C-alpha cells in the first residue's frame, strides 16, 4: 500500500549542483520532487572559496552559488529533507527509500551523491587522522596557524586549497606525484607563484610520524629516488592535507546498479543506470571532467528524462503525487524570506514548525549566559525557536563572565536529557541541534531494533564532541552521539565549538574535527562517526 502523503514523482539523493539542478527542472515542470541530503546542501561545491568559471557568473563562492540554486528550486515547490538514505528498494513501479527519518516512495530515483576525498594509503595516514592528517582545509586549516603544512595532490582542490591554507600556515609545500598540476593553468597559477608556497613534483609520500601528532613527513623523489624527511625547526606539529582526488559515494547502490571497477556508476547518454527508473548525475558518474558546469548539465538531462518516466508511471499506476504548492511561472511571486533582522527565513520557520509539531513532549532550553556577544547571539537563537512552538520554553541562568555560554536541553521538571551545546549552534550544527531536540522529545529519528537494544545496554558514559561550525562532516557525529544520549539516561553527549575551547584543544591534542572524546579521554577519535561506530566504543 502506497501512502500518497509520502509519494513523490522523483526522489533525488544528494543536494549538490547536480541534484539541485534536477530539482529545479522537475519542480518547474510541476512534478513533486524531494531532495534528500545527508550532510549539507551544496555538496563539495559549497566548500569552494571562489568559482570563476561558471558561465554567467563572474565570481561567486561555492556556498552562495549553490544556495541560489536551492532557492530557485524551492521557489518552484521542490522539497528538501536533511536525512541519510539507508537502503533502496527498486522493484516494482514505485520505488522505496529507507531513510534515517522514515521510508519514502517515488516513481523515479536520481542518484547525485557525489564523491568524497580519497585517502592515499601512506604509512601513518589512518593513525594520525585528526592529529595532523586532514582532508578539508576549510575545516582544519586554522589548527595549523603558524605551522608548516604539506598538501598532497596536483588537481584543482590541491591548487586552490593550498592558497587558502596560506592564510594560516607559515609555509605550504605541495607534493605532486606527476610532473605538474593536472588542473587548468589559471587555477594552478596562484599556487605556483605564491611566496608562501613551494611546489615539488615527482614526489610520493612514504610516511608520517610523531609523538601524538604529526611531527615529520618522509617523501621520495621518484626520479632521483632520494628520500627526504621534513621536521619543523622547533620539532613541533605539522599539517598534512590529503587532497588527491575523490572516490564516488556509491556504497548505497552497490549491487543495485552497474558500477565500474573504481565504483563510479555506469550510465547511458541520458544518465540512465542499469536499473529501471534510476538515473545518476554529477561526480559519481563515469566522466572525464568533474566540475559544477558538468554536474548541472547532468542534472538537467536526467531531470527531463525523469519527467517522461514519472508521467508514464502516473498513467500506469493511477497514482498521482500532489503537485508542488508554490506558484510557478516566470512572474510567480517570490516567497517572503523575512527581513534582514530576522534570524530565520519564512521557509525555515515553516520546516521547523513541522518538526516541532511532531515532538511528543515539551523541553526546556536552559540558557547559561553572561555579558558576552556570544550569549546575546545564543539568546537570540533560542528566543526565536521558542516563539515557533509551545513545546519549547526558555530558562536563563547567569554564568561568570569568563565562561562560554551554553544551552542544556532539560525536561520541564528540571531533569537533564544529557544533551548540551557549548557556544552558539550555528553554521552546519544548527540542523543537528534541531535533531537533538526532536530525538530528546520523541518520537525521534527511526532506528533499527538492534540499535535501540545496543543503546539501552550501554553503561554510564560521557561523550564530548568538539566541532567546527564550518565542518560539513561534524553534524553526523553530533547527531549520532546525541541520539544515543537522548535514549539512554546514563549517557551524556555535549557538543563544544572548538574555537571557544583552546584548553580542550591542548588537553586532547585536537588538530582536526570532529573529535569525539569518550569518558574524559579514555578514547579519543577523529573523523565522521556513525551511531553504530560510537556504540562500539561504549562497553
């Protein structure tokens, strides 16, 4: 039985340029379309500082460009959901997508999950992740202020991110395996001529080592076979940023659609995969060039094919998903986005109100404040949230002026749920903060029964998650840790904006985010952590 409330013409898995373009085309053609995104809308493009080769746009940040794409699609009625696609059921005329927020249905599926940074495999790479080995300059560059930094790779990302890292690093050395950069000359030029950057070609990394953090890197010149080991003059920490390409995020569809030996999805010239009704677009496809422009082209082509496919399935099944409710047409009135002083747009408020309406029990946002600007910002956030629902109440308690403001999530009687955020939950952590409220109030995000049993069986534990508000992979670790705490009163999960806690950075030797600290340092882990991976750390 198909629930028409959760039936779409097309579900797009992935919210980068390919997925956002397809959403725009489908919604404008009056098809009901949902964009499902695990981390953040915009994909890898949103991490690009300057985009200057997208036709019609002289210059833009990746964030601004992809946010415009999303707004365009939203104004024509495309729907958006931050959730993880867990499993696909592709048999029959109606496909089903199991997500971390329930099961959804659609006639057609567009895969637009993109690609993730590819590890190289040198000795010490895994052991020193978060201790000097990093994969995102935006997230982790600041940790290496005044230090020597190495960038591994010779493509677009390596060239651009190396220049970005000069904002923090004392000096940047780029190690390229081949004879030079593989990206366009215009992209490579700033790195080649920057006074704080040295480019070494024909070099491969052998290993990194150190005492708790990376203090030395050994690399080999493949032409002379000479090995070099670099240490800073003070033998202090150095940064090693692995920016050597990407691997496709296709684990979800392995065994369901044809992929090549490297894991990229095989499509025909119309972006159709080997599975009926399933299309793919963007960086997860086999293609010679992975750029925003090619992703947009893929998305537009796939969308037009999915329009025809959805129309056929509507006729065959007699099922008709509701059409987008936003007015369409070239002269359609724009959705009111709120005044400049308002914190949340009208669209955001509508989405949050739907989430709050599902909450089973009320909660108290216990604000611990002082006279700082951060306290005023946090109070503004919480006041706006409480104004949207009677399920949330604000209570304030003063802090010493030297303290960092925080919000603890409590029950109306004053008992603590185990969830807290130290700092201001803005940036990429705002959605994870909302999901924390939802999980604490119930019913929360759906979980497999075995996960619920494992959470219930966990003993008493204290989880601390240190994050950067600019990090796109931190929210999954935060949401997973807080989901465990929300269901087990013996577990606490507190989130800390690392920028406000330099002492913690020293105490736990944090050189990358997210950083998960279990029981005050019994275990310290770095990188994305799923709920199951966190549970494995809790005896």
